[in-house]
C-alpha cells in the first residue's frame, strides 16, 4: 500500500475520503452511518484512541497514525449529532408510513363493513311474496287485486239520520274461516284482527316491495333531517307491536333515525309490561319507553311523545304497522325542502283477517260533510309529469295515523287539540289547520307503510260518541258558515256539548288562518255544498 493511500488530514471530510481509498471492505466512522468509535466489516476494522487511529485486518495491525488533538472528538461529535438527526428523520418517516397504512386499512375496513351491511340488508329485504299463515297453512297473495286502505274514522250503521242505532257486531271475513275457534273470536274481539296469524308471523317478516319502479331508482341526499318516530299503544297485540318496531329498525337507515318513542297509554295486558321491557333490550339506545300513569287517549299520548322528542322531524305511526323499503327518506327529503310541508306515505293494506300485505293504489285523503274520512283515487293526468308516479300528491286531508311533520312546525301550529278525547276527528282538524294556516299536506307515493285495517268490535258506541264530540270541536272552530252543512246531515248534534274551544279560536286568529271558503275554493273544490245529503 502506498503512503499516499494512508495520508490523514485534519479535515474530517478529507479523512473520510482518505479512508475510502484503502480499497478494503471495511466500515469507517461515517457521520451518516455510525454512532460509535469502533466498527468492523468483514475482516477489516478501524479502532480509535484519543490521538491515534489503528487499522487492523483480523488480528494483524496494518498501520497506526497519529492525529491532531481533538480530531477524534470532533469526528465523534459530528457522528452522534448526525446520527441523532438521521434517527429522528427515520422515526418520523416510519410514523408517517404507519399512519398512512393505518388510515388505508381503516378505510378498506369501513368499505368492507358497508359492503357487508348492504348485502345483509339486501338479503333481509329480498323481494317476494310474504310468508302469510292461516291456521298453519300458507295463503296465496293476489298481486293483481286492488285494495284501498280503510279509512280511520268509525262508521256505524244507523236506523235514521237523527238517532244512532245500537251498533251491530258484524263479523265478515275471507273464505273458509272457522268462527267456531274460541281463540280466534277472542283475539278478534280484543285486538280487531286475527291474533292467531299474528302470533304465527312472529316478530318480523319480509313484506313485498310495493313501490313503483321509478321510486326504486330515486336517490336521496346523504344529509337529511333526523326523525323521532312516535308510537302510542293501548292494549296492542304484542307481536303486531313488535313487528312494527322490528320493521323500523331493519328497514331504516340508522343515521337518520334519532329515536323511537313508545308511549304506553295505560295498557292492561301483562305481555306489554315486563315481557315488553325484556324484548326491547335488543333495541337499547334507540327506544324510549314512556308509560302514562292514567289513560290519556291517542291524541294526548302523542303530544306526550312529541314533548320528549329530539329529532328534527316527528313521524307518527300506529302500533300495528310494517314499514316498507326506503320508506323514511322520501318523507324527510320533502320536509327538508319545505319545513311547512306535512307528508304522509301511501298506506298499504294489511288485511285484518289474513294479515296479507296488499299494495295500495295512489290515493289522496278526503272527507264528506259528515266529516267521515275517505280515500279518493288520483286521476291519471295528475301523475303524467316528468316525475310520473313518484310525484307528491296534494291531499285535502290525512288519515291521521301515519304522517311526518317538522318538529318546530308542529309546535308552531298548535300541535293537537288537547281538548279532544281518545281519538277520531283529530286528523281532519289538523288537516284543515295545516292548509288554512299556511302549510301544505302531501302524500308521497315513494314512501310505503303497511297498516292493519283493524275492525273495532268492542266499545263501538262509546267510540262513536267520542268522535262526535271531537268533530263538534272541529266544526265550531274551522267550518265558519259551512257548519250548517254538517248539521244538515247530523241535526241531532246541534245542541250537543263540545267543551271550551276559546283557546283554539284564539290560535286560529294568532296564526292568521284563512277562511274555510278559501279551503273549499283552493284545496278541496270537490266538496260541494248543497242541501242534498251526501
């Protein structure tokens, strides 16, 4: 080896360069690699002392060189300083890489979970005929038949226009039904529908997707108002109530479902107490259960539920419903566009005797001068626009059991008339108030909810008297000079009591509501005033 190859200088960088000229495979003190003063690579090494540098090959000392005072210290200082800086950079880069890898993994995992959830929902919501059992045998559904949902108001056969006759117990049903079965008779008289089939159906079933094809293709915004669903019940059949809850939890996107508020209006049945509490545990976190200390009736029970709600929109459902696919998004989307729009789904029929789920045609709510609610068919030209059968339908009235309303707007227009008792008539009173006081009422065809059209057998006379009382409050508050049209058909009620309505009259003034004449001219011209009894 030449002397030039072994020349050392006082410049550390030159020293490094000199070391690399030796031509052997060894590791020297490099500021970018080493953090210590003695290293070996293969069979060649370098050792340092305070003022000497030794080069060895295995055990043989090749040469030793004196270096200036402080040279080794300076080399080591630079080595440790740069090593720390390099290590810090390496750690930061490793952390960044780890964070990026973790973020990508989380994103992939979320995509996987979403995909799994969508697939699971598709399996749960598979289309097809529902499983409908009649005393152990399947019933064949009839998709070609057209069924109108039953009106909510009670109609009782009378001997004359003036005086109501004692209501008759009329049991009519489908074919081959055996009325000799005591359990069926008891269930029908207690619940108003076939409780045996309800028990066989259990807590959940698949129902057919009855939406129009165009509805199935509609997309809704990702950001929608949240919904508080309010369900009031009194002595409801357990399985029907639980199917209502299960269908909501299964077919509703959780991010728009704020809560379900159950209001027990002083039920007597044992299975609606501890048994219900036990089964509701699977929905913990989403359901609030309120138990009234005394019987309030549907109207005041709903007001109780609304007072506990925290969602942007209140959705009122009956306790014997089954929601359909994508039922809530169309309602929330309409209210998001106009907070003063009150919306109802199309109500599919669940037959009270067979519990068969039957699609409803597109209909709107209406009523006659007796204030009896009815369904009117929608004319074809009304759904021939660009939106076709998905077009929201303007409705003069609502059935009342199932609708959605902005929570703040519900409070603004006076909620329900708390002077009304139990149920009946509140749907028409609210419908008139919405239209006459600046709101709108629409049926949303792309939202479908099945409803058991219960037959009220017990206490029909009592219910009829309550409905008459409630209707009189409506007549004297909202019909103006047209109240005579009601009394023309119900003369016996002219002198009947209806309580104090001063608060509701004042509410109408405060809201600046329009006249009933305006309602007839603008919203419901089909309700013609005449002396003929309609």
